[in-house]
């Protein structure tokens, strides 16, 4: 590991400015070690105490380099409390130890170590090292000069208090940096705004604040409180504070109004929170703060670029634990990270809604075709996933027979929905007056696809149901790389029609060969299911398991009305599915 790589690792938790503003300015030695105990960061005070430059120490084992017992001997690794705490991921302290400097001098020290974790996994430790030589001199002086005992005792207590304060401050800083790291990670894992805000709230309350509220701007002046979280995830008091709030206005002195109108972060103590509100929005927010028992409040903007999208309000109600300027810095950093996430989630949501609406509007109504029953369902991908290009179609051909189509365009969002619409129209035109094998129609579609559509690849099944209204009926079909149709019979049998399989549309690997077509008799009372892969595929799962699961579920519903069968099958989407679903079902009458 090179020095450059270590420097890249040592600040994972926040922007470099936080480290520079707090740690590098301290007069107390601070080192950061990785899970193996290697030094990855040292502040200037640490360089002075250890009598080594940071560049020399990067990558070296802190214990082996300088940790010694009071006699100057190296402490066995299995008995080192620092290494034990590192292995167990817990805080630890040590007194009356020695630090071996590069000049060979042993320095009496005490130390305090705080673990750094990410997603519950140890990332190493922040170790605070304090030289205690002054304490030993004071002890000798007390023994030699009894008359100064009281004065020395007071001085020692003051120094210990100062050292404890510095240690507490460093531990608090380490906790803040870890919090920012975790928030950054979880916010990057979702494009759903509700889920992002829920994850944010779980990290902030009660770890950093007692209550948290998120307000978003809607339009030019409207404000919507989208999240309120208190102890154990409950809302503040008995009233639900979520919902639309009065307009922000522009002249009020309320911190919330100022932040929503482009002002900077605000830290207010209890006396400031008791000031009378001067606008309707300030009055609602004041009532919220009163209900939470606020004694210290931070309000920071949520921005996407230069545009304010909302505000984050953090509340503490313990007078002994008010927010300080360090907390304000951390909250501001969190706000800078949350703003773009909310903006991206809003954009993703709008695009998803447009794509879903476009896709639903393009799916045709099912025709009436004698005694044959038809039912279909389309179900968008689960929240957080992109809309796909699944579609179904059913229409009567020129000769009076019924055509059935199920397909899936490769791609997502508006591109896939538009491609699906193009294939839908072209396939209808090609099939309407064609009486030959279904494979010939799909061949023509494959030839035309790249020339007159934006679709790169797609799968589909084209089927034709031949037979008079009273039967018998025959199914003619061809498949372009699509999951096989499933045929259910009233006697409790189910089989996949795996014949007629050809290549995916757009591959151009057929070498001039015609696509295969297949034919199968359809018994009276039987049910034919055409479906897309969202009904059988789960990431990380075996496809055969998905096909077997669909077969079992469908057989259990074979005697249900066709609409009920479709509803229940589409409701049984496998857990973990990230794809949309199209389902087309045909049921033949009994004699």
C-alpha cells in the first residue's frame, strides 16, 4: 500500500475540510489505523509526539512501531488492549503506557481509541495519544513538597478535566464523521424519495437529534412537510405534523422561512425558539417546536445546485446537550448531500410516472371473440426499479382467427415504452392479412426492426388460435427467445409449450434460415398463459425454479374465473423481483 493510497483512505467519512478544521488544528496527537492496525493518518501533533513524519509512518503497524509497556518492552500482541479493542470493534482507553519515539526516548502516555464502522463493518480506529510526563513530574513534586499538595491536586484535576474534554471532543468528532459516511452511503442506495428520507431519519434520530423534520418546496412558495421523526420513530406528540404548510413568504424572520428563501444554516438556542412567530408558516413551525420540547434547533437548507429544494430541521430537547457549531457543520454537510438525492428522486419519479402512463395507454383493450375468454394484466416494476418494455396484444385477423402477442423490449423507461409501441403497430400490420406460419411474420418483423424502429433487441411470442366458435381449436405459434406458453387443462395437467423456439429479435444470427413455427391442439376448457419474464425471474434465482413456481401457482387456480386467476398470479410476484410484468390469458369453452 503506497502513501498515496493511505491518504485516499484516511478521510472516507466526510469532506477533507472537516479533518482540516478539527483534527489537524488540535495540539493533541491523533492517529487513524485501519482494521489491521496500520497507520493511515496522523495529524501534526502526532508527528511531533512520535518524532516521525506522517509519510514515514503510513502503512506501519502502530503497535509494533511505538507501543511499549512501562519498562520499555514491547507488549505481546495478544495482550495489547488496543489491538483487542480493534479486533472487537469497541472503544478502549489505556494509562501508564509508553511510546517509543524515533530518537529512542520512551514517553509516558495515556490513550483513547474509538472504532470507525460502516454498515456495521469495522473500518479501523481513531486513536488519541496524550503525553503524561507532566503528570509524573507533578506526582514527584507532591511527594517532595507536601506543602504544595493542595495546589498541585487542583492543577491535576484541571488538567485531567481538560484532557477528558479533548478526548470527548475527538470521540464526538469521530462519531460525526462516521454518521456522515453512513448517511452518504444509504442515500446513494435508492432513488425513491420516501425510502431515502426514512433511511435518513433512522440514522439521525436518536443518534444525532431527538426529532427531525424535512420540508420540501412545491412550486414557488408552497411547502410540504414530508417527514417527521421522533423517539422510536414516532411523530412529535399526538398530532400528525406532516402535510402541506402555509406558503413560505419572504419577509419573516423565522429560521425555516429564511432557509427556504435561500438563507444559510441557522443554530438557535431555547431563548430564540421562544420568540413569537411572525408568519403563518413560522406559527406552524413554532407549534411543532413547542410540541417537541425543543431547547436547541438546527435548520439547514437542502439544495440541488443553487436551487433550494427544502429544509432539514433537527431538534434536541435536553438542555444539557445543546447543539454546537461542530454539529452545525455536520448538519450542513448532511444537507448538502440530501438535497441532490431528493432532486434526483423527484426527477426519477416524474420520469417513471410518464413512462408508466405511456405504457398503460399503449396497451390495447381486449377484443370480444365469440365464446373464447380473454384476460390480461400489466404490473409496473416495484418501487425503486425502472419501467420496462413489456406488452401484450390480442386482435382479430382478416380471416376471423384470433392473434395473441406477448413481448418484452430490451431497455427501460421511455425508450423501451416507445420501442414497444413501434413493434406493437408494425406486428399488427404484418400479421393482419397473413395466413401462413407465424414464424414467417416474425421473420419479417425481425428484418424490418432495425430499419424502421429504435428497438435494438426484443423477445416475443406470436400465436394464432384457429377453429370455429364451437371448436375444436388449434394453436399455431412461434417464439423469439421468449419464455414458453403455459397450457393448463381441466384435468389438472400443466405443460410448457417449448416447441417453436427461435432467436431473439435483433440478433441477426439466423443465417437466412426461417424461424420455426409450432402447432398444438387446445382441449376444451383449457387455459393458455402468455407472460413476460418478470413473473418467473428473480435476481440470483434459478430460471427453472421460477418456471416450476408459476406452474404450481397456475394449477392451483385452474378452476378459478379467468380474471381471478390473472389477479392472483400477478399478485404473487416473487420477492426481490425488479421487472415489470405482462400477462395474457385465454380460456376455451367447454363443449
